C-alpha cells in the first residue's frame, strides 16, 4: 500500500450503519407490538420506569431513559392526554413535579410486559443463549463509550 493511500470502509461494514439498521428493525417490531395498546416504544420506557418507581420527577425519568429533559415534556403531554399518567406538585417541594401513573397506566403493565417479552423472543429468535448474552454485553459496552 502506498503511504498516503486511504482505505475506504464499505458502508455496510460501518458499525454506525449496522447498529442503525438493527435499531430500526427492532424499533419497528416493538412499535407494532405496542400499537395494540396505543403506546410507542419511548412511552413504554416511561411506563416501565414508573412501574418500577411511581412518582418520579420528569428529569429523573429522562435520566433513566437517556433522554433530554426537553424531549420528555412533549411525551409526557401526549401520555397525560391518553390518561396514562398525570403530573402533580411534589408535596415536599411545590415548585417541583412528580409523574404518577393513573389506573389506566397501571393496568397496562401486565399486558405490555407480555407483549415486550414476546417481542424480545421474536427478535432474538435464531440466536443461541450464548449469542444473546454476548450481544447484550457488547451493546452495553458500546453504550458506555
């Protein structure tokens, strides 16, 4: 190879292309599974965060999901209009808000958890248990860079 020659990477070998393509496929699959509940994948993330710990501040939810605080406001607005959650003043600090589930939001936990388990099973179909663990470990490593 000549000293100044640049080797160009093929697009389909680029990690960004591969991850984006895989993420789009996974996102569309989960979106289809959640459509029956009128919930998007990001709304599912918010619900799951609240199912684990109800009454979080919007910023806490955003941090848990690696979202910008400004992004979460619009999502919470849409979820509130669907009566899945409500924002209430924090009793310990009236300037702050807490996000709490409504009965409708709580009632979705069991059916959505089942749909998510099914979607995960379908997406990882054909992967060995070792491959699944390896994929999870690699994605976690990439997410920490």
